[in-house]
C-alpha cells in the first residue's frame, strides 16, 4: 500500500512539473558527480519541486540553475541556450556550409578547365611564339624587358651570359639549360620572323629531328642551338654576333626562294 501511495503522489506531481518548468527539450538534467561534491537525488528533487512551485533557487539566472555551490560552473542544471548562443551556432553552421560549397565549386571549375584546355600544338609556328613569351617573362623578372626588336638580342646575350656563369658554378642543371636554350632560341627566331618573315620547322635533314630550324631569306638557322652553345661555352658563342653575321650574309646574297626538299640550303 505504501508503494502504491508513493506512486500515486509521484504521478500527481508530474503534470504540475510539466506545466510550470521549461520544456524538457531545453533542459539538461545530467549531474556531474565528482568526488565528495556529489549532488544527491534529494537535492535534485528539491530543485524540481522549487521549479514546480515557481520559486527557483537564487542561483538561477537567465535560464541556468546551478543548484548548489558545489555545482557552480559544472553545468549541474542548465536551462535553454540563450539567443546569442543560438545565433553563434547558426553562424558557424552557415560558414561551414558556404566553405563546403566554395570548395566544391572550385573543384568543378578546375576539372572543367583541365578538360577544356587545348593541348599544345605540334606545329612549331604555333608553339614557338609561346616559348618566346616565356623568355620575355624570365627577362622581365630579371629587370631586363624584351620587345622583339633586333637590338633586344643584345639583352638576350647578356642573360645567357649570366646563365653561363651559373653553369660554371654547377648551379644550372641540364634540364634548365635545355629549357632556357629553347625559350631564348625561340625568342631570337621570333625576332627574325617578325623582321624578315620565315617559318619554323621541327626537323632538319642534316641537323636531325627536333632541331627546330627557322627558314628565312633562303637559308636555315638554328637559334636554339646558338643559345645552348652560349650557355655552355660563354662569350665565344655570342648570339648577337651570330645574328649580325647571318643577317649580313643573307642580305649580301639577296632573298632567295625557299628550296625544295632536295635543293641546296644555307645552314647557319
């Protein structure tokens, strides 16, 4: 009988609590029990009764009840979160969502660019100007601009001289040497092509495959080879001097028609 009486009293107390205290969804009833500072069941029941009676403990502020001094700062009884905390949580979630969206968009754009970017043409008359632009960019970073004028080949020779010094100090690898020779050789060839006309080729019957000769004024020249020798041998292979010699010889002979595959051709 005594057990049933206690049960009936407890059931009578439940609706009062539901009507008087905040929604259970916003309350954390967990009690952190540490060592001697243990909150008993009786203490929790008394606080629940106080809430039901409408007389919350003095320590209840802003929807937070700390129950006893032993539970201060330990989150023994917490009310609903404040509007400021809810807004902070919403901002964090929004920031995370925006970051995720931006990452996904960046990934899709990068994939689209890779799939849509055209492959480098195998036509030397298309990709040699691109190689020449790399030489221009390199010279710009060194503070020596190139403008595709014949006089700018003097600047090219100066830059190749600096690369020769690095090579002598073993600070220029073979890979870098070949790249600089290609870029600056393409630049000299483009200077010639803009001044006198002409065209690039990939192979040559004498110099071999991928020697990249430029044909102009009835002869073939190999400016990429000029630049490679300038880096390796130094000033004895001055590219400005070679340019002047080749141009003077071609001008002495006068313009000639492009030879056939079996006809004679001047190689310099």
